[in-house]
C-alpha cells in the first residue's frame, strides 16, 4: 500500500531542506562546485539546442486522468532482466563524478542500492570498478568501446571479473563533441591547472577540503580507472585525449563480438533511430537506451522522447527500451512509460544532489522523485506501471 505523506524536513540536513524537486539541486550545486566542474556537468554541445529540446518535449504531452479507480494498493516497482526494482527510474552513468563529491561513484551506487533503484557506473570514472562492485553489487557498468578488439576483450573480461551482472555499452561517440561550453567555463580534458581554476577553488573552500584535497590525501591523483583493462591516465595527463579518441572506425561487428563474449544482460546505449534499435535487437542485445547523451554530442539531435513510440512499436512491447536525456519530474517519467519505455535514467540531477550533500543528497533526490511518481500514479488512476499507456496521454499542438 502506497500511502503518500508530505516529506518532513526536520530530519534532513540543513542543505537539503530547501530541495523540493530535482530542479532545486542545480542552483545549489552551482554555488558549491568550482565553475569548471559545474560547467562540465551542466554543459552541452554547441548551441545547446538538444539540451533545451530534451526539456521542451515534455510540454507537448498532456496527462489524461482517471478518477474513482481505487488506487490504494499502488506500486511503482518494475522488473528488468529478472531483477525487481522499487521504482521505474535509475541513475544514468556520469563521468568523473568523483570530482563533484568525495568518492562520488560509491556515493551514487550506495544510495541507489539502499533505495532499490538502478545505478550505472560510468566507464570514465575515477574510482576502480572493483571497489564499486564490491560495495554495491547490484550496480550496472557502462563501457565506452576501446579502439581495438584486443583491448575490448580485455575490458569485457575485467568487468566480468569485477562482478557486474549487466553491461551497458555506449555507442554514440565516434568522435569527441564540440563542447564550447567547457572551454568557456574553464574545463578541459586533460584538466589543466590555472590561476582561474585556483581562484574557483579558493572561493569554494568546502569543495577543496572535502573533495579535492581529501581525495589527494587518501587516494592520490585521480586517474581514469575503468576505460581499459588496466588503469588509465591521470586526469592531468596529456595522454587522456588520446585514450578517448580513435573510435570512428568502430562498427556493429565490434558489438557482435562483445555479445559473444559477455554472458549477462547487454544493453546498448545512445540510439535514436528505429533502424539502429532493430539492429541492436538482431545482434542479441537484451535492451537499448534511447539517448542523445543529454545533448552533449550532436547538437540538434532529436530528443529521445520524439522517437520512443516508433522504436517501441518496431521492436515490440516485450523488448526492454530504456530512455534518458532531460527527465526531471515524476510526470516526465510516467509520460515515457505511457509511450512504452520500461525504465527512465536520470543523470545531472543526481550528480548535483551528490555535490550538495553526498549520499544523503542522492537519497533525498531519489525520494523526491519517487514521491512524485507515486502521487501522479494515483491521480492517473493506475496501481502499477504496466497499466500506463497511450490512453493516458494527449498531444498538445503548438
């Protein structure tokens, strides 16, 4: 039984009491993080057209309520790849979030496991995957495909040895995007020390002490730990850029080789076309993630919500279609479920929440979104996520 109660702010840390929705974490994180770090998280490619469209698309769908339906026994739990999750949303993979908060990958994974929701660790993370898998074994791992088959095989074997059960392969980065916003805010790969970066740290001493210096003292200079089978370059190394290039020759045969080698659930992330969704299904992927990389790759790329219905119709209702990019509200999540998505992944807001208050911040963000989903399900007259469908939506014409 899902009785909704107004959240109490009495037990919350002071920093979290003003946080009433996922939107609220962004401004708070901006005040806490150095400008380059916040700019890296918030930024997108070129003119940010896709970033804006990812949010604007939700206004094109209105919700159709049903009343007097007896929704007292509602549940938002879902089952995916044989596992039951308490909510139809999870934490998307985000790179270098250990610069947002101390041991950020562990923070996100622990909060997600405690709440019973999906969390996906990024391949561009700064904490060894083995540490996360040991502490939070339900975590999924997301990989970027290295440039040659031998390194691909070695990375897949390492992910298996670490104990991850679900592998997510991101395929929408044949080359690096034009992220002018990173340059404007002072972020670079590799990260380059500068007077500007030093000043940004000086005016945010809490971040310097609790995240940066604490990391250096206990763990040394952060490295990209999980891009390959062996430890990658430190974040200050000029070789970082080389490590993340040379992917424009990759093709579906590389993914087929991964499918043969990886025995667990395989999810392909970064698709926007019906044709690619069908191809992923044909090679044996267990699911896909519709995504435009949060607007961070091709500016002008369609919002995944605009292709969701067509993709679900093509691959069939029993094939798991996940989706990310731009989700902020429980209503957003339910609109995607009504169009056939099995689960929604959310990135930036949980990164912001970790920056604001660590694990407590992520737990609070999960709770806020869970409460929104619960309230909206009751007002839509449904007791389970699978009851949602196109009958709960109406298209608004501009």
